[in-house]
C-alpha cells in the first residue's frame, strides 16, 4: 500500500498560490503573492525543487 505524505501549512500556502494562478510562476512571483511575512527566496526555491 502506498503511503502519502502531507504538506505542511507553508507548503500548502505555496500550492494554493500556484493553483489560484492556474499557471507556472517564478519563485519571485510566488514570494510576491505570499502573505506577510514573505518567506525567504531559498525556502520557496527548495520547495519547488523538491516537489
């Protein structure tokens, strides 16, 4: 049986931004759309690289 990982709150926020936009976004665009306080560039880049 396949085990599913769940997203953290922050990861879910990133995914919601991407889903709301409906198309690809750059890391800077995601950061600009993210609510305050904005996460670090490296945080978003790492998430996008790993998922």
